[in-house]
């Protein structure tokens, strides 16, 4: 009888431990599920940030291209200004030569 009582007690103890383990497993499963959901949210946020960075890089590339075009335009304008100064200087020189020639012609007449 006492042996049977001991076995019953051990069985009862084991069943109680088994219940405790099952409860712990349930809690751990719930925590794992929460962690997985959190991980999924973080991955989505990371993807959004990555997309924004790509958009920003694209915008930056476009801006750099515009800056490059503007720099080229400014360079062309500077070249044209220089050429215009040269043309004006040549024109002034030609005007002086024409006036000198007119004066010489007037003196000859």
C-alpha cells in the first residue's frame, strides 16, 4: 500500500511538473510570437527607411545633374563674355583706325 502511495505521489508530482512546463512553454510561445511580430514591424520600418534613402539618393543625383548643367551654362556664359570683350576691344581698335584713316584722308585733300 505504501509503495502504491509513493508511486501515486510521484505520479502526481510529475503531472504537476508537466503542467508547469506546459504553462512555461505556452508563455514562451506567446513571447516568441510577440518577438516575431516585433521583428516583422522592425523589418517593415527598415524597408521604409531604405526606400526613403533610395528616393533621397535619386533626388540627390538629379540635383547633382542640375548643378552640373548650370555649371556648364555659367562656363559658357563666361566664355561668351570674354569673347564679347575681345570683339568690343577689336571694334574700338578698328574704329580708331577708321578715324585715323579719315583724318589722313582729310589731310591729303
